[in-house]
């Protein structure tokens, strides 16, 4: 199980978390690079220190849900989107300030020569 700590702050709420998996033609230090591959990640978990985790999905199932949610013709290879505001309400965003930890975890599937996982997010912050 591999993990990446996400930012926690008193003024940050997450709307969407994007995960991209590239397998063989990735460039070191270049996010979202390489050929998109579904085989790199077998399952994803958004762990906030509570039991059970916030989200826990098989990669293939999550991609099929994304395809239906966004009315796509086909699945986006290598992409997973955790949409925390599916209902369109800003109140549904996940507040990060009161979490014991906030980690994106994944189990690896079949790895190529230079596998790379990139994570990005959309969120709300207080204007100061």
C-alpha cells in the first residue's frame, strides 16, 4: 500500500481529488506525464483517520462511475476523480482542518518501467 499525505489547513475544503496513473513513458518531475494506464492502480482509498475510510473504491469501478457521472462516451484511461460535491453543494466539500490525517492510498497493480501517480485537487480556501 502506497500513500501520499494531502494538505490539511483550517481554511481548506476539498471539492474534487484527481488521480492520474502513467506507466511507461513518464518524465521524472513532470506531473500528469506518460501514457495513461489503468493497470498501475488496483484500488484507491481516501483515509482521514476515521473508521471506515472516507472513500474506498476499486479503480475499475470508480472509473465506470466517473464515466456515468460526467456522461463520457468511454472511460478515461489512467484517471480517477473523487468528486466530493456531486450534489453541487459547497457544503458537501470535505473540510480538511479537523482531520487527524488526510492520505490518498493506493495498491499497485501491474507496473511498467517508469510508473508514476500524480494527484491534484480542486478546493475552497478563505480569501484573506
